[in-house]
């Protein structure tokens, strides 16, 4: 095996390790400010640096339109970080009092992961099966929490809810959505009933998250995926997946005394933007974020500086929100809006062009019922749910890996049986 091939294999293994570990790793020790990200941030950093090291050793760079757009986007966010209210916070994503480790440095890590996945990641039946088996434990934990079985809450005094090792029910929902679509595609691809357990578990975790935005996203992708029913070879297994979802829904709803049904009835409130408290207060948060965009249209407030910007500008909506809820706002709870608020409207345009070109350049593969079709559905589902959610290091790296796979060569993303 050549030296370059060895480096590529190392990068591939590191990507699989990151995707597997980041959702599950926690440090359940009392006294830590955050038992979730305290472990995830170092793992992401070490993994990305390790991958970058071998990318540099390979010395192969593809100067294509998508890569160029990503490079410009990164440079724009770097400038936004330098002119931020708190530049160090914007660059690193952390401080003693603020930050979710989503600063410029983390975006750079995501870009490294994207490129590495695009060029060096390989999909094998063995890797996907092992990955889904490990993630299934997170889904089981979330479902157990839904039925109030959770030693973490009991012994660590955390807020009750379903968030497993992800750290928040909204973040659990975005992770579950990705896992659900990947596992459904895996089952439909290999058409073995033993793999049907994965979609069932991840759908259960998605219901347990109690997150309406992710449910809306799944419904949207589900309707769009009807297009693939034109392929006779998958029609039977597509119906099996949908039937299993219905079975899980009715079972969990019955056992929880219609808690899921009651939650679904409130979905209309997500779209009533005339009500500032629509979507659990998101409409008011979105208006705050628009205030910051108007104040800083070109470079925004700086990554991780939305909270500081609201404070410095003495935002009236922010004060009202804090007075009524007792909480401060550090994210826009709409990922696209958040990018504009912290990095400027041009950064949002660059990001959207980057995503758009990936889909345009791979449209033939996407509509041909290949592995890319599944990846594209997962990416699109994540983007839709991100309109009501935020980016976090427990889930975002998987999204960027999927983006890289979507933009990779068809021959490299084809799932191998070995």
C-alpha cells in the first residue's frame, strides 16, 4: 500500500471515529459546568487537527467552485471574528462566561471535515452497521428518558427530558433525524429485516425529543421521498419503514397517555409569527436577531457574540425576553438567521450558494436512487429543522461529513459490502 493510500485510510478512520464518538461521549462527573461539551469539544479539536495533518501530508487540493465558495465563506467569518464585540470569543467560541464552542475555529474544523469526507471517506456495509449499532444506544437512552427512566437526571440533578448524551432535546432531535434517514436508507439498500430495528429506534428517539421543528422536517422529507416509490425494487421496503413509524408512534403515544398527540396539536403555533411567543418564543428571538442584522449587516456581531451584541445595543426585545423567561439569548434558533446575525448577510449568501452548488452538481445522482439520494435527504432534513434549531458540536460534524459525501465522487460514496 502506497504512503498516500495509508494517509487516506487514516483520514477515513478518523472521520468514522469522530462521527461515532461525538454524539455519545460525556463526562458524568458532578461539578463540571457542562458534562456534554466538556468532552466533545476536545475530541472534535484533536480529530480535526489529526485529519488536517494528514491532508497536508497528502498535498492534494481540489480547486473547485464548491471548495472556493467554502474558502471565501471561511475568510469572511474570520474577518467577522476580528471585528466582533469580543474577538477572542468569536475566534475560539469559548470564554469563562459564554460560548458553545461554535466560533471561527470550529467552523474551520467543519471545513476540514467536509473536505476530508469529500475526498477520503469510504462507505462500507461493516462501517455503517457498526456506526448505527453504537448510535442505537443513544436512541435507547432517549426513549428510556421519555418514559422517565434516567439515572443521569436522578443523580446529576439535570433538567428532566429526553436528550440522552446529546445534551438537549432539540439537539437530540437534529441528531435523531440524521440517524433516522441514514438507517432507513441502509435498510432499504440491503433489504434485510434485521436492519429494520435501526429506523424504529431512531424514530422512537425523534418522538422522545418532543421537538416539533424536527417532526415538520421529517414530514417534509417523507413527502418528497415519495418520488423514489417509482423504483419497484424499494417500494415494499419503503412501505415497511413507514408502517414501522406508525407502529412506534401509536405505541409510544399510548404508553405516554397521548403526550405525543397533544404535542403535535401545537405545531400550528410554530407558524403563527404574528405571536412573538410562537414556537416557544422563537418568533421573538428571530426579531431580536433581525435587530442585530440591521445594526451589523456586513460582518454581524461576530461568532458566539449574539448575546453580547444584544447586551451592548440594549435590545428591548432581549430585555423583555429575559424579564419574562429568566433566560438570555445567545443563538437565533434559526441557523440561517444566526449566520447572518453573527457573520453578516454576505456570509449567509456564501453559505447558501455553497449548499446550493453541492445539490446542483450532484442532482443526477440524487434523483437516481443511489447512496447520494439518502445522504441528500439527510442533509436537506437537517437544513429544514435548522430553521427552528441551532448548530452544536454533538451533531454538526455529522452534517458536514454528509455534505462532504454528497459532494464526493459517485464511485467513492458507493456502499461497499466489505
